C-alpha cells in the first residue's frame, strides 16, 4: 500500500487565503472541504493516469484506491489517499487474469476483455492465453498458463506433472502508481488543485457569513 497525505502545511499562499476567515471552526470547515475535494480529484487522476498506461479496467483501479476524508477539527485536517495492490486491499500484486485479452482455442480466438469467454473455450485442451499489460504493448503469452478457480485465476504448472501449480502474479495498482511519470502527474495535480479549492471554500464560507 502507498499513502499520499494532502495537507496545507508549508503552503504560504494557502495560509494567507485561510487568514481571511477569523473564526477558527469555520476556517477548519474551509480547510476540510478543500482537502476532501482535492483528494477526490487526485483519486480520479490516479485512475486516469494508470488506465492510460496499463491495460487494466477503470473500476479495478478505482476500487483499489481509498480516500480517508479530513474532518473540521484542528487535529484531523488531513486527507489521506491509500493505493492498494488490488481491490481486495491486500498484497502488492494482481493475478494476470486481469490482463487476459484473448483465448486461442481450436484455431479460433475468443476475446475476453469486456466480455466473458465461453466456458468451453476456456476449458479447451491446448488453449493459448494472450495477455496485454500495457496499452501501447502487444499481446504476450505465458508458457504453461491456464485458467482455474472458475475463471477467476490464471495458474501455471511449476513441474513436469499436473502438480504443483501456482497463481501467476504481476504488479499491482500501488506499484503501477509508483511509476515516476504517473506519481509525478498525480502530485502535480494535487499541488495545482489545492490552492484553487481552498480559495473556493473560503469564498463560500465568507458568503454564508455575510
């Protein structure tokens, strides 16, 4: 898991904006609203940047990211974005079934992304599985890979016989986020959005108090 903390400490421009509100509680409300809006926008950016690079479904990324909202209290004015390896929120990797792109069985390709492959095709002897990991990359095959666990897991035999087998894993959502380009893009958006959201929240609080 990777965590991103969004707060306003050390941001002089933001602090000056907040001093426009004299009441401490109302100032906390403005900070909390700005932090939470910024965190939600950052979550959307995590989803957008990862799905632009990797051939993974948006809902799989979205469900792997959790936002802990800030509260209007001086000791809890911090929003935290947690990025897990998968939607199950444990481990650092994903099974390659998430990247299954095609099944080649009996000379016929059966597409699997965005639709379920026919059960007979998945169970066909000699079926070849194709995986697509990067949006800009080509199809890849994994020697000895097969579908099990009622179509939910890709396994690979690790010996000459039918057993033993092990699930085939690949990097998870948190590791995808760790890519320098993806992380930099998300952090840049946070830095750009936070002052804007603070200004809007302050204006709203002052308008209500007028």
